[in-house]
C-alpha cells in the first residue's frame, strides 16, 4: 500500500496548496492550467488564503520597507558626496578669490610704478572694465595723470565706467 493511498486527504491538501500557490504566483492563468481536482472544495482554498493573507501582507510590507531603507541609504550617500563636492568647490572658490585679489594688487602696483604716458598707452589697449578697475585702485593723483595722458575719448569712456561703478544704486 502506497503512502498516497493511505493518506488521500493529505494528497488533496497538497494539490490544493500547489494550485493556490500557482494561482498566487501566476494569476488566473495558473488555475486554468492546474485546475483543482473535484475533491478540494473552494472553502478549503478560501480558508488557506485567508490564513496566509496577513503573513503575505506582512512580508510584502517588510520587503517594501527593506527596499525603502536601501533607497534611503543610497540617497544619503549621494547627499554626502554632494556635500563633499560643495565643500571642495567652496574651498576652490576661496583660493581663487585670494589669487585674483593678489594678482589684481600686483597689476595695480605695476601700473602705479609705470610712467603715466606708458601706463596710459597700455591701459588704452586692455579691456575697458579692467582698465577702469585698475584706475580705481590707483592713487587718485596717479590715475588723474594717466587719464590726462590718454586719448580724450578713451579717458571719457573709462571715467564713465568708474563713475557708474562708484554708484551705490543700480543705474538700471
């Protein structure tokens, strides 16, 4: 006598469980492929389903919580990396500003030590905003002498830029 013939109820429950698992895993198509035999009743399947529904829901929530924690950790890591890049950028900007300030001071010293006619000639060739910035940093007497040596049109342009830069309010 085989174990299947000795335990017919165990065989039908196993078949019902297999059918249910297939239905849950594959949807309605699984019950069409693996129909329940006539010995399993719908109430047994319903009892089984209601018995595992809470556990299945808890497992789903647990999986979702683990996925959310993983995503949160990834976002936190990206934020940490961005904060590190921001700090590096701020450090770079600070060093750049110091360098530009020192370079500008050196350029101003160079023009301050030049003869007025030579400085006027050189400033007429550079960008007007740069020339105006240099003249603004020079001693006012030295700047006046250099402007006096310049072409009147160039001197007027530079004077206009310097006056606009000195305004406390936006002229627009």
